[in-house]
C-alpha cells in the first residue's frame, strides 16, 4: 500500500482547506449577485479562479515532493558568453578585477 509522508498530508490538507473556503464563498457570492448585489459578480468569477489555482499549486507541490520536476533548460553557449561579458562589465563598473577570477 502507498504510504504518504507528513509533508504530503499537509499538502493535501492545504488543498482541502482552500476548497472548503472557495466553494462556499462561490455559492454565497452567486446568491448575493442574483439578489442584486452587482459587486458580487466579480467574486462569482474570482472564487473559482482561486480554487483552480489551489489545485494547480497542490499538483505542483506534490510533483516537487515526489521529485518529478522538469529539468531546467540547458544553457546555450551564446547565453553563457553574454552572461560572462555582463559580469565582467559589472566588475569593471564596481572597480573589481576580472582577469584571473580574483576580486
């Protein structure tokens, strides 16, 4: 059987808590909007967006916990060269030597 860590339980609890806030708030604001409160229409759309964002964060946190994170893109030599030139420029501006890597 699959055993979950304490951190995973906290991540699941966070999602449940977020959804327990978002769903009733959506229902309440929908009722208020239909009763004539025009400002509530903004909340009618906001709460589902926040609930969806909570699911996104939950999924991302679980993937990180399991070690299934996308590998960062491999840097290209052109970008590395530009970064080195920029760092050399900053060193020059701040009065540091950049010849042999020593400050």
